[in-house]
C-alpha cells in the first residue's frame, strides 16, 4: 500500500458486539488511502478475536495493551500511525462512506485548520429508531460556527457541540502532545479547546458524515461522573492553557457552575428536579410530540450506506 493520507484510530475496551461494524464502516470508505489502527485497551471479552477476523486486509492493524483509558489508547494508535491526517472512530459509532473524502477536502481547503469535524445521525439503539435532530443540533451548534479560534473557543466552553469523530492534522497533534492521558473522559473536548487556544481553526465538514449508536450504560447517563469529568476539563483550561483573560474567566465560571451542580446532586435537589422534569417531558412526548421526534424509518442515505439498518424504525 502506498503511504496513507489518513490514520484511522479506534480505541476499544470490551466492544465485541460493536467493533466489527465500526471497522467495516472504515473499510467501506470512498477513499482508500488510509490505515486503520485498532488499539485493544485491555479487553476481557472477545474484542481481540473479532478484530482478528479482519487480518486479511493489510490496512487493518491490531495493537494490544493494558487498560490505560481511551486517551491512552488513542495516543498509542496515533504514535503507531504515519499519515498526515488522524481520523477518530469509536467502536460503537459508524462512518458514512464519504467521511474521509469530505474531511480531507475541508482540511486541504483550509491549511490553518487544526482539525475538521462534522455532524452525525443519532440512532437510539434501545428503541431501534433514528432521531430527526442531529448530534450537533442537540448540543446547540451555532450556525454558522465562528471562524475565529477564540470566538469558537468561547462558545465551545459553554457547550461541547463538536461531534467527537473528528480528523486532526498530525502536525497539530504532535505540537499539542496528543490527548491528555490524565483525563478519563472528555479527552476530545479538552483537545479541541487546546488546539483552538493555540490559534488553530476548526473546519466544519457539511452534512452528517457519521452515525452515533446511543446505547444504555454510556458515560453520559451517569450525572455524577459526567459532571466530574467536565469539571476536570474546565480546570485544565483555567490552570494549564495560555488563553486570554476573557477565555479564562469563562472557564473559571464553568468550573464554579459545575461544582454547584455537583453539590446539588449531593443534596438530592438536582436529582428530584430532573425526575420531575423527565415526567413532564414524558407526558408531553406521549401526548403530542412522539411521532415528530423520530424518522418513520431509516433515513434514506443511511439505509443506502448500511442495508442492515434499513428496516429500523419502520411503523408496524
């Protein structure tokens, strides 16, 4: 194989039920100039055996290591690659076929961009249905996103609207020192802010170039863990990044807000309020809005790319 343009990096820990389809989505790209590095991060299930089913494809490489967390797995995969662009994929998510083609295009067109990001379709795995709203829209992505790195960073501190399956320039990653291995979650969020604080722009690839397979038990379902990890990320911005006074002030305020929410969890006030709100929203959803939240079936472009998903969500 000629020198690849993209190093696709996939970190997996106990993902035997998910990793094969993620790998197939990489191998089905319209661009073929990539290497795929799968890092098994101390799995105790059959993840390694599943990945080895792809041994016949010379583009796929498996690395095994003791469990170091996602940041450690990604750093291992990045170091093992050689391509000028590093593209991230999670074991439980999928790339649409033109993901690499579009990411490469927007980065080629903007040499000052440190990374490119896109939007994603959201598949509720438990319901077997696709949300009409996209991943980024759920998180309040500005339209259009700011071009100026500091303005982008100021908005990103308020809410993480960047979908995590981004493509990053290897040179920018090397300058940053890779992902922050001290973080057990939010490592991508922190990296975006670090890149922006160093003057790199974020390039937005149009459309929805990935699929989020939202499953139960994910980290974001644990309020306490989510808040603790967000607090750690904002503290990095306050304590470690060289930013303007404006950005530091926003990050410090976010730390204080997160700590306030964390204290509310300890008293139970936050949990009671959330339960009441969920009951109200559930009643509203059932009464009036349920059908408008979901596609009646699988979005056509998703069904064309993944025939195995074509029957999801069809009305009975």
